[in-house]
C-alpha cells in the first residue's frame, strides 16, 4: 500500500511535466502559425496597397504676369468691354442645320448671311487681330487666324472654337426668359463676375470664341511677340459635324504643317473646375466618345387603309424602336475611359467618402466586385448624366412616315444617334442594332440590306435598309506626356495662384487635375492628324444650372466663365513660350 502510494506520488508530477511541455509546444506552434499568417496578411496588404490607384500630381507651370491676370479678372472696364463683344456675337444668329449646302459652292445661301455679318463684327471688335495677324476665310465661312512665331522650329499652339450655334426652335421662343438672340444681361450688384449673359451660343461656343480672340487682342496691344506660333481655328458648322468648317481648316493646316505638326490643341470643354466631395477638380477632356448617325428605312407594299395588314410599316418600325430602347448598352468602368480616372482621383482626395467605397474606387481595376460596386454607386448617385459617360447611348431623334390618312405608309424612316463608349467601336455598336433588326425581320418576314449589302433576301412583305450617314470611332485619350504635364501644370498655377486666393480668401486651396471625356463631340474630331495633344477645357466654375441649358432653352453664361477663358488663354500662350 505504501509502495503504491509512493509510486503515485512520483508518477503524477511526471505526467504534469509532460502535459506542460506538450501544451507549450502546441502554444508555440499556434503562435508561429498565427505569426506566419499575420506576416502573410501584411504582405498581401502591402501588395494590394501598391496596386491601388494613385492620382497623378503635377508641378505648377508659370505663364502670364500675375498682375495682368488679376487685371483681366478684376478690372470692371475690361470685363464689361469683353462682355460687350460677346453680346455682339450672340446677337448674330449663326444657326446651322444638319442638312445644308456646302458654303464653298453655295456661298450666297440665305442661311449663311449671318456668318458674313459675324465676320465683320469680329473684325470691328478685334481690330489688332485683323490688322496685325494673318486672317483667312476657309471655305467662305470658317476662319483661320495665324500668329507666326519667331522660332519656326517650334510647333505652333492651336486654339479652336466655332462660330455656329444650334438652331432655336421657333415654338420654344416664348419659353425663354429673355429672347434667345438678345444677349440680355442680368447684372449682379454685389459681384460683377456673378452677372449672366443670356442667349443661344453664350456658353456653346461664343464664350470660347470671344475669350480666345480677346486674349490675343490684349497680347497684341502689349507688343507681345511669340516664339512659338499661335493659331486660332474657328469652325462654322461644329454643331453639324464640322464637314464644311473644321474639316476644311484641317486640310489647310496639314498642307502647311504636316501630320503631327501642331504642338497642342485647346478646344471647348464642359465641366472646367468642379467641387466633388469637398475637393476642387479641374476636368480637361482628353478623349471623345465615338459618333454615329444612321437611318433605318422600311419599305412595304402600299394600299388603301380600309384593308390594312396586321402591322403597317409604322407599326413594325415602332416595335423595332421599342426593342432597341428596351436594351441599353452596358455600363463600363475601365482604364480606357479617362472619366474612370477622374472619379478615382475624386475618391482618393474625398473628404467624406466612406472608406470601403473609397477602397472600391481605388481597387476597381483590380477586382470585379469592387468594379461592380463602383458602377452601381455612380449610376445610383449620378443617374443618366453619369451613366452616359460610361456607356454607349442610343437616341431615336427623327422619324418620317405616312402622307395621307387613307393610304398605307409605304416608306418609314427613323434616324438614330449613338455616342460610342470608349471601349467600343462603330462596328460593334452597329452589330447590336443589326441583330435587333434581324429579329424584327424574322418576326414579320422582311428582308434586310445593310450599307448596300444584302443580309436577308427581300420578300413580298418588304425590306429594311440601313444607311450610316456618319460613323466615327471614339478618340483615344491624349498621351500622358510632357505636353499634358505642362498643360495640367498651367491649369494648376492659374487657379491655385491667381483665382483661388481671391475667390475663396483662403491661404491655400489645392486643385486636383484629372482627365475626363466629352460625351458629345467637338471640332477636334477633324484635327486628329495634327497632334495627339488635344485638351477640351472650359475654364471657369460652370454650374449644373448652366450646363443644363446647353442646346436648350435659356442658355446662359456668367461673366466669371468668360473672363476665366480670356485669362487662361493669355496664361497658357505665355506658358508655352521657351524660357
């Protein structure tokens, strides 16, 4: 008994030591496992952090004299003189329609008389430009103004604008706050720059037209002589694709300077400077969506309306339109679209964005789920305006059909306008429409001809035919090169050093530069061979209220936007001259 107790007494401590050692080994193993996983997690986190989007930063580039820039923006007499010139231009109704004769062969066409009047008004308002520079008319209506530089080895800088405006529908005249060609001014008694000019073309695009000319006129009055030459290309039919204006100007410029013979082009833009989630962002457009205008014609047998088919040609084409409109193009958030970079920059610098949402923006190009959440957020918060920056659009804009109440319509036509997403092409976009027309052909036993090629044999029931009037692929983004960095740096210095200190009365306000796209198209579509460095930029703080009136009732622009245009053009012309 005593021996047994004695054995137990020695046995239990030994067991406890073994258990203790085993427990320690397990604990160490667990700690090593946890540490290894922690290290792996940290390594993954660091790896992910390095892959997240980082907004590009730019060094400031000096340009025009600060005193002169402040004079442009702050001298009431100079401001009123500039606005008076804008009024003169707006009062001349240089409307341009889609269907119009070539001014080169029909210079006396009635619709072109206002353009000649505008030429004379500009000559009167900008006497130094017309007397000291080379001013040429191109194809009778467009203007090409050249200020030759003293150093011909330097490629010239080009500014673009257009003389024409979108027509005002007569039935909408009574809906305007002020007559559309009155150029009426609403003065702000507290701040002259908050005053507004009302009328067609005030924003699109006579503000750029007058702003560019006024900047050059001021430089001429100061005896400035550029080393790098300056070109003003003033189209006459930008609102109708530029075929008789910018396209003809391009021919002259290519003949003079050759392909890639221009340093950079600055043309009209939209947003300018915008505050997004507490951050001021400049938004130069470095790319444009593609553009398609195409007709769908349907020809069917006629007859008396007392014995109609189940579906007339109008009914059939109506069902096709419904089919087309019911299937939208997909929303895409990719690196091919500069607007993606714009939103990622906004997220990176945002003062109030949820951390997980910011992470999704910065990780959107690495992860499908993040990308999907970003698209969902943008569409929910921005609606169609943002949506159509990310997808191809489709709009049925014109329809013709029928001619008498008791006669079946034999021919019906619809015109569809499509702005092609950066990730797509004219061919890919048209394939969607052709597939839907084929479905309708199958449903009604119809033939189909596409651009002269018979895709489905014609039948006794009739035939669709598709005719592309205009088809242009998206314009790729301008390269991230020295010219872009120089342009962005000029924008940054103009706003951070000149505009912000006065406007916000703060010691420092940072400006983020982020590229975007033009959802519409500009004359730059005709200048692609001249340079890759194309920047569509409207200086100023254009409000949604202003942007919403472009091509619509009550178009207007504030004095500040106009004067920012003058000052920035002056600034950039100085900035591109050799040091």
